[in-house]
C-alpha cells in the first residue's frame, strides 16, 4: 500500500493544577473552541467534542498518524495555558496538572463517549472527578 492510513479515536482527560475551578461558564466556550482549533490546525488531530467541568477537560478526537498522544496533549495544554493567561487577571496563575488520561475508543462506542462528554456538568453533580478517573482505570 503506497499510503499510510489511520483512524484511532482517543478520549483524553486532564485537569487544572490542584483541580482549581478556572474553567468558568464565561471562558469555557472560547477555551473549547481554541483547543479544537489547535487540535485541528496544528496537531492534525480533529476533535469530535470537547467538554468538561470547572476543573477538568474531556476531549474525543481522532489521533494524527504522525503525532504521538503525548505530543498532542503536551501541545494542547501548552497552547491553551498560554492563551487563557491572556484572558484576564483571574487567569494569570492558570496551569494544567502534569498528568493526563488517554483511552482508546472504538468507532461503535464513539456516540456513547460523545454523550458522556456532553453531559459532564450534570455528571459531576453526582460523581467527583477523582472517582470518575478511578472508574476509567477500573479502581472503584
């Protein structure tokens, strides 16, 4: 085959430093839009959906065939951190937590993951981020 093809869906999760509630309702739409543009334009990894809550982000995206998962998350976090610091004094100390979670998603399960990400605010009225992450790793 003379070409390289790839279609790998990744559910990426990462939080703000110390889970500080920086992601306000006012900044959220612009932040998600900015992250989507970085993923698409710079990482060759288009997002299907970005969502989350005040202290963390979920992204379902198609992994680039030429970028590693680690490089994508590093790039998105670095770019978005620099961007958000320009949005006002309340964001001057903004930082992302060092770690992240990356989970492969089958094409047949993509719609379920999209609904899950879209429903994050409601979900976190009942489940903490810490417990949510434990479930991802089967450590309930």
